[in-house]
C-alpha cells in the first residue's frame, strides 16, 4: 500500500526542510529583536494571537471550521500549554540573558529528552541502544556548554529555562500522539492548540505586563514580533505538517540538526554574536547525539564497514 510517505526525501522536500529550519532558526533572531521593545509575555501573546488568526483563516478557507467538542478543546489546551505557552515563554525569557545561538543549541536537545520521555510513557517507542547512546552524547554536550564561560548565575538559570522549554517539547510530542485517535486534521490541530495558548497567555499579560507602552516599541521590535507570528509560527506550522505528510516523522527529525545552524548563522550575520569554544564543542556533541537518534548515518557507516 502506498502511504504517500517517502523513505528518501526528494530535492523539493530537502529544500522545504532547509526552509523550515530557517523559519524556526530565525525565531531566535526575531526574539532577540522583539525583547528590545516588549515584555516577555507580551511577545509570546502577540506571536500566538497573530498565528492563530492566520491558521484559522487557512483552515476555514480549506473547509475545516473550529471543532465544537469540549473534549477536543481540552486536548488543545493541554497541548498548547506544553507545546507553545510554556516553552515560548521560557525561550523568550532565556534570551533576555543568553544569545540566540546558545538558545538554539539548547533547544536542539528536545529530541534527546524525547527519547527518555517516550521510553517512559510510550510502550511502542522504547529507546534503542543507539538512541540511548545518542541521548547521553547530546547531554554530554549540554554539560560541556554549562561548563563554559558565563557572566552570572542568571545566565545559568536562563540556560536551564531554555532546557525546560526543550523538555516541554518532548512531553508535548508524547501527549500529541492522541491527535491521531481524535481524527483532527493537522491544520486544525495547529490552529486549535495555538488559539488555546493565546487564551492562556492573554490574561497573564493583563495581570503581569500591563500597562504596556506599545507606542514606545521600535519599528524593528514590531517587525520582529510580527515575523514571529507570521513566519516562525503560522507559515512554519503549515510547512511542517505538509512535510510531515510526504516525508514522515523520521525524516523531519533532521530539522533539529539544521535549526541551530540557521539560528547561529543569522545571529552572527545580524547580531554580531559569537560562540565560545565550549559552546562549539557542545554543539558538536549535540549534533553527534542527534545523528545517533536519527540513526541513518550510523547504519550506513555500519553497512559500509560490513
């Protein structure tokens, strides 16, 4: 039976994967610019609200209205909390103290956490020896980065916050499997969880961030927060689910290897950021760990040796 999923990605799918990595990698650049004009929760709320409006517009245009079942919205709220509201907030706050490049490297640990979370909570996704080795290698890279130069204890907490976001993504991946049994279309799932996240964040903004002087924010800050909503969230979700349908979950995992590269390149190009030697060493170890979790490179090497 033809499932429509390609074991080997075509040139077009590779191009889409690279473009997706740029969309997600640029989010760290946009956050770095947005924090110059807006408080943390406000940035996240604007990002989620704008993306929700765009995604529902696309979903409705395709003939997929919002569901009216409360049990589905309950899943949206839990998924939105794990996949958007909490991690987006932790990343934005973390980037008020660490560079966009370092934040992207720490977020790249999400698949490492996913191996552990899936191994505990999902009976059909027990960790293989290669995945365990990959996770240990990746976490060794994190340890190396924590051993590098930091300006203050706050930097350590900022790094821990971004790692907390990566852990949230791992739990979201495990919890999100229930969407398969609910029969929800991917575009509706994306719009629903982001809408739920916005509903969670907006009251927090009113209580914590107000009053907000929107007029004081620079054009670059407004452009950055708008780009977060349109490009790094709405467009990225559409491209992600489209690629997931054709390339499959295993192939799309490769984006985790590409996002830090995109984020670091953009940070160097536009923000004059640099990475310390310890952070570069950590990046190499995390990359090796992710390649082991994906497995294909190592299987091919073993085949060549044999």
